[in-house]
């Protein structure tokens, strides 16, 4: 591992240290008439990074934002309409029982939607996924969520997490097949709901904090779910699917959208759920910069239009950031549409 120090051109001479896994340096020596032996007394390698600036104007749309800090696999890049992921999202059921299409999501915004399709009469999986594991801090509580929409009373919805025996019930019994929601029906057909599961940190006690369950888009829990706690490990996965459908209609029976795993405390769970719902159903924008940044050091946003408003930048400060959110509020504190220009600076 090699540390490189970058010095900005600002007056305060900010110093940022980055760690690279591999650095390769090649030294070429030309033989001279003096012989074949050479002594290298020192080698100085300097890597300079110039500051980048990127800017654009983007439009706030319903469901246009994505939760920052999502520890689940980046479905935004992996869910390509017309194909299925070959990594990180392992299909449940047959390939023909799964499809990704561009449809209206929970907020009415056209986005990638995972369809579960009823294509046989066997009482088995009828579409969905079991994701591969993501590294997390199991000494912290984590909230798991996904949006779901059922169009059939046949079959059932299953929603869970780790099958590697790192999860226990609140009473302390190891559960190698934990479901937050097992064999459930959504309250109303053709309606989007948010499925939520919560896993407490290692060492947590036995109190159920009433976080897991099915939420309507107003943020009210309408069906209770099951909570768990970690007993070991450093990873977590996301799994949700349709199951036990005896018909063979060839139709979509369940739609899924926006899988997410977020680290949060029990005291902040309500705010985290509200944030997930805001991203999916409120006005906002998920911005992907045109530049490839190693690090973003500042983002500014300016409203465009005749209505007074205040843009808010929602940014997860991590190495090699891919995107950030912008929300725009009017003077009453309500999210509104319209255009916002932004400028990002970094390296």
C-alpha cells in the first residue's frame, strides 16, 4: 500500500491522502561503456492530481433521487431493462420468471422495475433475487428495504436476509433462514408498498422496536414484521421473491424496486424510512457527474426559475463517488420540481 499526498491550490494548502492498492514504477537503464553495475541511491515518484470542475443543470422529478449510503449492490448500474444481472443479484426461479423493464415506480417516475412472472404451476420460486453479500459493520443496526407491488392474490411474498447463520432471533436463537416477512400478501393489489426489515447490532437485547413490516407510501406501518440481531459476521445480503403460485398465467404477479440496506440506529429508523420514501415519491434528482472523481470536495446548487427555493445537496462522502442527490424546497419547506444548476469540484 502506498500513500500519495495531494496538495490543493487553495490558500490553506489542504492535504488529502489516498491509499492505492498497487503502484507500478518502471526504471529503464541504458548500458554505458563504464560497465554493467549501477547503484540506485534513491527513487522519487510524484503523482500530481489536478482539480476537476463539473457543472450542469438538472430537473427535479418525482422519484428522481436515490438513497445515499446504500450498502446493497448498486442496482442503478446493474438493472438494465431488457436483460438480467449476471452478478450480485442471483435469480430465484427460472430466467423466464424474471425481467427488468422501464415502468412507473412508486412515485410514478419511469425507472428500472424487476418483474416476477408466473410461468408454471409448480409451488416454487416465481421470480425475485437473493443478492450476494455486502461488507457491513455488524456492530451497528441495519435497515433493509425494498418496494413491492402485487397484482395477484395467488402465491405469497417473502422478504429476508442472511442465510449464513450470522442472524439470531431477539431471544438469541440462531436463524439460518430469517425472513422479516414470510408468506405474506400485500394489503391491496396494484399498490406500491415499502417492505422494511431491521437487524439489530451484535449484543442487542430482546426488545422488539416495531420497525420491521409493510409500510404504505405515507410512512405508516400497516403490517408488522420480524426483527433480528446479528450474532457474528461482517456482511449482509438482500433477498425478496414471489413463491407458491399454483397458476400459470404468464403474467407479472409482483413488481420490485429500489433494494436498499442502510446503517441506522433504532432511534433514527423512522427518519431513515421517511428518507427512502422521499427519494422514491418526492421531487428530487440523482445526479451522475460527467467527470470521474476520485474525491469531491465541494458541491454547490443554485435554483433556476422565478419561484424562490432552496436546493439541498445530499451527498455520501466516499472515495470514487458515483452520484449525489439534490432536493429543492420552496419557502414552506415543501419539495418542488423545477431546475437546479450545480457545480462539483474535486480530484
